[in-house]
C-alpha cells in the first residue's frame, strides 16, 4: 500500500482542535436527538464497488496534535487492508475555501472514499453533497456528528457526554459544594457550547456549586494560564476548575501554583494529552476523560463497510472513558513530549517526535 502526503504534517499544538464547525446551539435534548439520529441505518448499496481503493483524506487542519494522531490511526488501519491501495491527504490549514478546493482536487484523483474533518461544516456542505451525488461516500472523523446530506456516516465523539463526565467527576471530588471556574475551547464552537451546557446541566443537580465564570482559552496553554491569572485576582476563593482539555488544564494549574493557591483548588479531569497526564501523575488528582484519537481508525472501518455495500449507521460513537488518577501511570508517557497523546498505535505509525 502506498501512503501519499501532500502537505507537511506537524505535531505542534495549535489554537484549535476538534469541533471547529462554527457556532452551534446545544442542550441535553439536542444531544439525545443526535444520539437517536446516529443510530439510523444507512443503505450503502449504491456505493458498493470492487477494490483496489484510493482513500482521500481532507483535513481541515493538521497543525494540532490530536488530529495528527487521528491521521496516523487512519494510516494504521489502512495498512491492514490489501484492498486499500493509496491514502491521499490534503491540509486546508483552517481555510474553508481551501478545503473546498482540496475536496474537488481529491475527486479529480478518482478517490473511492472521502474521510474528512471540517474547518466549517456549512462552508463545505455543498461540495460534500456533490461528492455523495457523484457516488463517493463521505465519512467525518473530526470528533463531532453531523446529519447533513453530504455526510454518509460519522466516527464521532460526543462533546456533551465528555463534558458531563468531566463535570460529574469534578462535583463529586468537591463533595457537592464550592465555587468553580470553567475553561472552555473557542467560543461558539460545538465543543465549547456542548461542554458548557453539560456543565450547567450537571450543576442544576448541585445548588451548592457556584459557577463564578466561564472563560474561553482556545485550546491554548498560555492563554488559559493568562486568563486564570486574571481570575485569581478577581476571586479570593476558587475551589474547583472545570477544564476538559488537558493542554489548557496545565496552564490553569500553573497559574494557581505560581499564585501559591494550588492546594486550595480541585482540578477536573482533562483529556489524555500527555502533558496533562504527567501533571496528574505528579499531583495525584484530576484524572482524565478520554477524547480518543482512534476516531480516525473507526472512520476507515466505516468507509470500507460502505464500499462493500454493507449497512452502516449515521454515526459510530467512539466512547470517552474516565481514567482515575491512580490509574494514570498506565497511560502517561514520561519520556514523550507534552504534545503527545496516549495511544495504542504501533511504533512504526507513531508521529515523529
């Protein structure tokens, strides 16, 4: 199998990660409707064809460590199937217009399957619909879920359920009372909206937990730290921090430590970002709720089922799991950089450090 990359991949952290699909409204009912929609069966008979197959991967961005690992999962799964001849990857670098042209370029290269994660769902909706109309199935692997006509299926991670798990572990660790702050991703994105709604839903059950402020750290360690420094000056008492993203959680914890107030605060679980796992291993609190990079692998499996004409659902959930602080040692990579993810990838498919 030949693997072709058209643009340089980097493991550097970026300001954004999964869920950059533009402004969204979300609540628990929306989450329930989404879950129901994901279970809907899809007739894939019109996409059935014999191999060999060429897979096109339209990356909305590759300058983020999570998507780098997700892409490597795509390559790993593709390597297991002799019928997959080539994987072609493009990088839109956060430019919706370029992602449209990238997809059009992939179609001109006679791909048999398109796997993508979006910069902006609305911006690429038309080109995705044309792709499906031309007989090329599409699978989203960006972590979210969409039931747009141009997406045949999704390998998705629920930001709402992730947020709920993080919130419940935090309030339980607080004993059901205290004053907290929230550090969220980019304002208006699906990730930020879903996580905040999940937190507020959980807090309805805990009237003695007060949300002092919800801030947006843009998945950026330095920005999260600076915001927290300002919050520490505003609030003499902060008992807990809701922060599902590990790279922001580190920045928050650093601000508390430098202010001499780390011992007063309870950190929520982050994700399996290696820098956060190192912090948990050292401090023995917080834990993790996973945001699995194997979504890329699931997308390839879904795509192959579609190409074989097998029935699939609109979405396959890649479930988040809670990792307690005492179990973090099984996941942390002490010798790896912070900008790394706990993974089961074979060594030959690991990103270059």
